[in-house]
C-alpha cells in the first residue's frame, strides 16, 4: 500500500523485517522508500508499530526513545473506550423526513 507522509510517499509492506524487529522505515532520501511491518502483527502492537514507523517517516532525525514513547502513548489514547468506540462507530442511518 502506498502512503503519503508530509508530501513524500512510502510503500507500506507487511514483511521484510528482521527477526528482532516489529517494523522499520527507510530514510526519506532513499529511492523507492518503504515502511516494513512484521506480517504477524495484529491489534494494539500493529497500531503502535504503524504509528512508530510513520513518525520516523515524518521526522527521521528524532530520537528512537522519543518515537517509541510517543507511539505507545498515542496508542493508549486512541484505544481508550471513549475514543476507540467513536473511531470504529458506523454512522447511524439517517431517517426520512
């Protein structure tokens, strides 16, 4: 899948990760740059990893510890019941007048 981050495109692919990593992001100057995600990721770990790697795409120079903490915090915020239920909620059909 092709994703746009701050005006630049990456191919986001499942696979291509090393055994010890959940994800990896090519540097912005790399031709045909990619964001790699471990194929087996699901749920909160996948969400956190996508956030983590997209932050790297947006700000490749930012410290790894900062990116990790930010991704973990944002995942927790998004997954709170009050937020997540609104994300996945389907709009109610409008009745006829």
